[in-house]
């Protein structure tokens, strides 16, 4: 296995991040739900609506996190992890742990009291990963959303 570099995402990484997000949507059996385009990623990234980390190996992006600052009325500052994916061919080599640890370190550096994300109940590898890392998997809260437009 080659050296892995974890670094902040740049505008040039938006196509690779979008492709990884789409790979995740396919894995989650929802590719038809993807509406955001690479161009929208680029525009929204430039506006500071989200940030990310990428895992790079041999000059190729093989994993990423996409996150943004949020606020918990109970806890205060929080970093919300919207997407976290490693391309299938590079899973099970510690890249996910490296990205996860880097994400949590950013949350700590920013003074966040909470890092939060969602995981599908049937995604047993992801649930096991989070449990191994002592994450609290909430089962009493239900997701709610409204699709606009």
C-alpha cells in the first residue's frame, strides 16, 4: 500500500468528491436521489457552505469527508459530517480511520462539543466502525425532512 495523504479539500477536488458521493449513493441504493451537480459542489464550496478532507494515494483521491459547522441548541458548536466515503477498492486499509480521526481533530480544534452524522441501520460495516470508535448510535430519534423544489 502506498503512502496516504490526508489533506483539506480544494476546489480542484470537487469532481472527485462528487464522484465518491455518487459511489456512496449507489451503495446506499439511492443513486436517483442525487441532484447536486459537480458545478453546484464547486459553487457551494467557494461560498464556504461546506468543507472537506480528502485521502489521496498516488495522486488520486480515494476517500473524503464533507462537513460543515452547525449549532446544537443543547451543546453549542457542532461539526456535522454529511458524507464520509472511501472508494470500494481502497476500503479496509485504515484510510477511513485516518479520515475519521482527522475530522474529529478539526472539531476539537474548533472548540466543538459535538460531532454528529447519520448512518443507515442496515450499513453494518459503518455501524461497526462507529461503535469501535465509541460513537453513540442513537435509535430513539427519527429523521425528518422536507424536500424543497
